[in-house]
């Protein structure tokens, strides 16, 4: 039996208050964890190569995203992206970014990770309302199997368990695939921001979709790799 100050239920809200929601979330989130079919790892320089390859393959699908749509993804640019994002995560506490991989085939000699699936990030934290934005990109070669849906749900489950109360997806109104994924995850359309983002020198509209935290995760227990 535990007393009040020994209970994790007491420490969690206190830590959130002292650190702020974003720093608390980043500090408590695992460096890597597994779902039924996937491995998710916090972004690092070693992810530059699979990210670059996926960006080159997925150029058309990523064309709706301001940071991802450039046609000339090079290994050097991918390394810079991973380094800057890692810095924003560790030093500035402005983003939580996971790289998603298939789990290796279940063989005795299978080690490490499987094929790259995509990337997921939480950003634009609002500490006062426990709210953040959710972003995701998928490797076009891995679409159609529900892998990104599984991965996004897993990241939200982690964040909800640590106190995140509301998730928002802001995306180009033409990005039908991303909107469809959000709606399959229970997000609802809340409105459109007209001419909200500059992309290739012109203003584009952004759709806002949102989902409130559920009382319990959708996938059940997740296994940390720490």
C-alpha cells in the first residue's frame, strides 16, 4: 500500500506543473518503444539515410508540407534536418519526434529494425490547455497497410498517458490522404484557415482537425525498449 506522496498519481501533476507540459512530456517519453508491428525511435542522426530515401520516393505525396516538399533531398540535408530536430527536442523542448520502422521479421537472427515507415511529431505545445499539434509523413512505399495509423495512435497513447488532453492536425486542404488518416483516428474537422501558409510562393488553406484525449489508449500496453 502506498501513501499520498509515494503514489505516481501525486507526482505526475506536480512534475507537469514544475516542468511545463512540453518538457514533462519530452522527459518522460521513451527513447524507443514497440507496437504489434512497429518500432518507434526518437529522431537522431542515424535516421538521416532512411529519411532521405523516403523523401525522394515520396516527393509528390509530401508536396503539401512546407518543410518536406522541396524536391532536392540530399543526405546532407537529411542529416541537418535530423540534427536540428533532435536539438529542438533535447534543448528547446519544442517538438517530440519519432521515426517509425517495421519490426524485423520474427527470426532468431533478426536484429535491429525493419523498413522505414514514416515520421511522427508533436509540436506547438500549449501548456495552459494541455494541447499540441500532431504531424506525420509516410514513406509512399509503405502505404496501404495501416502502419502509420498504428504508429500515430501509439504516439497519442503515450502522450495521453502523460497528460496531453487535445491533439490537432493542421494540413493542406488538398492533402486528402492525411485528412483521411486523421478522421480514421477519430479526429473531427473544426474549420479552415484561409491563405494560412505560404507554399511555393503562394498562399494555401489549412484544415484544422482535432481530437480530445480518450480515457484509455486504443492499442493496449506498449513495450518500451529503454
